[in-house]
C-alpha cells in the first residue's frame, strides 16, 4: 500500500470518526421535556416529599420545555423549595438552642436537657429530639467556659442535623438531589433519540468505532518497531491546540458525568437498549461511562497492538487490560445485576474502590447470600493478602499495568501523551507528598465510615463522618480521579492519577519499594544517554539517571510498563525478578527483541 493511499484511508477514517462525534454532540440538543406527576410517583417514594414536590411542580404540568437547561432549573427550584419548607419545619433553631443553654447548670451540657426541651410527642419535635441525641450525644457531660462557646458548639450540631439528617430523611440531600434531577429529566425527555436509540448508537458510537479502526489499520503495513516520529511537532501530542481541545472535552464530560448528569440524559437514553440486554433495566450514567470507557480501551488497544506488535510483553499486557476491563469491570457486574446479585467488580481493590466499606455497600453484600459473603471475603483478602503477595513476586505492575481499569485507559487512550509527564525532581517531591496524603485521607475516611457502621454514630469529636466521606468522594473520587486524572492526559501525561492520586498505587508502591523481587535492571556500561527511556516514562521517572549509573530502578512509582526497555536502542534496561537483594537474572516476558524495535 502506497504512502498516498495510506494517508487517504486515514483521512477517510478521521472524517467518519468526526461525523460520529458531531452527531454525538448534536444529540445533546435533540430533545424536549414534558413534566407529569407520574414521574414523581416513580422516583419519590416518601409520601411527605412526594406531595410537597408535586405541589411545587403543579403549575408546570403538561408544559413542554424546549430546553434541557430550563427544565432542569424548574426541577431544581422545586426541590430547593421543598428543602426550605422541611428545614423550617424540622430544624433546631436559635430558640431551641437558647432553651437548652438556659436550663443548663454551670454551663454543663447533658442529653437530659435536650429531652426536656424536646418533650412534645408531635412528629416534628420527636424528630428534633432523636436527631439531637444522635448528633450531640458525644457532648454529654461536657462543661463550657461561657454561654457563647456553648452556643457555638450547639449551633454546629444543629447545622450538621440540617445538612445531613433533615436533608437526607425529610428532604433531598446533595446526592439525592443530583440523582433526582437526573431521573426526572430523563423520564421527561421526548424526541428522536428516545424514539430511535439504536439508530443513534450507530450514528455516534458506531461511526466513531468504524472511523477509528479505519484510521488505525494502515499502520499494519508499516515496518514493525516503535515509532514516535514527529510526536513533539503534533499539536495533539505536544500540548498544542488539538491537545488542549481534547483535554477540555474530556474535562467537560467528566464534570457532567459526576456533578451534572441531568444534562447528559440523551447520551444515556441512547444506550438504554444495551443496558436492557445486559442487566434488564434502563441505563444510568455509570453504565454509559462503563460503556464508553470499555470502548476507548478496546479501540485504542487495537492501536497499541499495531504499534507494539513486535514486542511480546506489550502485546500480552495490552490484551490483558482489554480483557479485564471488558469482562470484569463491565460485563460481569452488569450481568450480576440481571441475576439479582450485588454489583461487584472482582478486580477493584480498596482504597481505589473507596466505597467498598460504605454502609450501603456492606449491607448489600451481607444481604446478598453466599455470593455476597464471598464477594466481601474476596475484597478483604485482596487487600490484606493478594496485594502484598502479588507485589512481592511481580511488583505493582501485576495490577497497575495488567489489570487496573485506570491503568488500562492510561496505557491505551493515554499512550500518545506519555512523553508529557514531568520528570523533574520537584515533580517527584510533590508526587510523594500528594499520593501518600491521599492514601492517609482514604484510611482516615474509611476508619470513620466503619466507626459509623459499627456504632451507629456519625460523630467523632464533633467531626461528621458523612462530611468526610462526602469530601473524599467529591475531591478525590470524582474531581481528582476523573476530571483531572483523565482530562489532563494531553497536558500532564497519561498517568496523572496513577502518579499523584491513586491511594492503591501508593499502597502497592510502598510494598514494591521495600518488599518486592521486581526491579528494572540496568547495564550502565552500554548506556549512550539518548534519553528515550526518560522521555517515554509515563510515571515521570528519570530512567536515564539510573541507567547512566548502572543502578537498578526500584522506585515505588514504577508500574513496570516496559516501555523504557522497549525504546532503549542498546538493551540497557530489562524487567526482571529475583531476590530482594538484587540478584536478578531472569527476564520476564521481555527479551532481546526490544533492541531491534526501538526508534
């Protein structure tokens, strides 16, 4: 195949791919929204909240909204009004707090004071008494220096009750509000996407897949070998305008996914038929995410297979991440739901799976029968046995480069950006502080979650465990892992999350650094200081520094991807296992063929 023919085919593939993307973006606007009271009955089961929300939305019954934004604003205003009504009805106000203070002797707090203030038998006052006992029990017997300090503490308790207890049980808290706005918007959507979802699946995802494959396949006709020609002159892979545009699209997508799913309902409606076929129910935002995530790894995995087709290690590793993402992260959990079993990703490990010990997750597993108990035991065993044993023998690469979905996306979709990782000493110092800080945060958060699960109390020395888990989910689970972790591929390289944020990578790295047989060994006498190894290290390791000195690379951040060895023109670097003390002599899935394939 001539060069001109290959370029023509690639351009044709790009046109097909961009057509699919244009239809995908245009589908965002191809809907109208019609509110009916029936959708409230489906999605709001609590009688009190149901009636209040219907009352607020009654003037909009039967009205057609041409704009997603205007419909969402209508729902948001109604939910906010319901919350305001419930807060006024159930919150502990300044009068209640002053009554408690006035009845205290020598400014000593006791729960009996609260019982005397909230002594009525009506439902509002009983709710106040129960919530104040739950949130203020840790203060029982405490003495205060002044009325102002006592009022400050009691006001803090009242604020926590309003934020978590009232919003969660009598109104709509932040999580419920987000889910409810999405559910009511999706249920009200009408238009061509709702009427013809399979057609739009083909016109969007189908055309994108076909176009991407057409674009990639001509690479088979090129000579084998890892080629990174003009990678720093391409605006997509050198922080140019195309890269910034791609990163911006990914960032916006993740913001919508995690924080504003009500604005992407048409994209979710498209995949309803696939969701029905797999799990027997309509799709929700994380089904869409899993579907797109898996497609990205599969399609870009084809690119990896073509680019690294002369390297056995890279071929097997790519097939591995494609398999684990498709089977274990996407298909099996969805099929389990169809079988009325708990949703479970068997390859996900705490603390990356940070909600594994959340009360709802534990209850779901404990109520899931024998399989649920097995899932719980499997997850705990991976944490305390699987991780240290596997890392000891194979290094953290067994997970980060062969199994993990985050690593799989980084290695496939993110591979064109691997050279953008910062190799400076300053970046390494920040990396160590931040990633270990996230691990500590995850441990503290989980300890609080388990304390609440075992004791029923959400307060530890005045700190609300729900607020801690909420902060972790918002800043780490969504913003860092998703928005930054993937959206910053074109800006900071493909392993931003793995380097700076993943708490499981930190745990694996600690074991690898001090108790593992895995190393990258070097032959410093043959190093010609070309810098290929450092340039293409996605984890920001200055591999050349070690190679020049003939030092084995034992950095805790190394994920054993093997690219440094693959691009070395003289075979200086090898992935090996041996004794902990460094007697390495057994190459693992990487031979001398790597010398032949570098460019």
